[in-house]
C-alpha cells in the first residue's frame, strides 16, 4: 500500500524540483509516470529534462510514442503505459485513491504561489485521506524540505 506525498513548491519551480524527485525515485529503482493535464506543458518539461546536466540525465519519453512501455520515466496526460511504480502528478492532474493504494508512491507537486493550485491540492488531500489513503505534506518554506503533516 502506497502513500501520497504532497510537495508545496514555494522556493523552487517545478522544473527544478521535479528532476530532483525523479532522480530519487529512480535511485529507489522505480519506474515513474509524470501525469500532467496539458500535452504542451509536458512537451516543455520534456525539453527541460533533455537539457539537464549530463551527469544527472533522466531517461524518459513522452506518451504516445512507440516505446512507452520501455520508458523508465513516462510523461503522460493519462494512464501510465510503462508499469510505473511511482506517479508524479503536476498541474492538478487527477489522482484516484486506487492509484495511491496500488503504487509505491504518488507525489503531488503544486505551486504554492498559485492560489488555485493550492486549493486544488487541498481538495486532493481531503479526497485521498477521506478515502483512507496515507498522505504526507511537505513544505520547502524554511529553505529545505520538511514534513509538516501526516495522515
């Protein structure tokens, strides 16, 4: 049974935090799906991941390609076609309680400087915890990641 980890981004933007979390998930040996809500935004993230440092390259692909099932990291707006063990949801992408319970981890990243994104994360926290999912809330307000709540 997995857990949902909520990451409240206030100091670093998504394009900085996501590669760090992806690297940690890959170190754990997990296959990852990054679920967004907009294919244009995922294409932008794809470009950022390709332009990352050589020593921290994260092998990945964008969904609807011929090798989706082989991708260690798959950027998608839908279900993961790569047998993901970890899901990272961005931009308010939908996460179902069944997904939290069937995956090793679900990470929900949201922009703390965007009031609608904060409200959406609160709604997701309530929906998932009301459904019995384990959840943790992490904040970087102090300059480093700290767990602020757990349920």
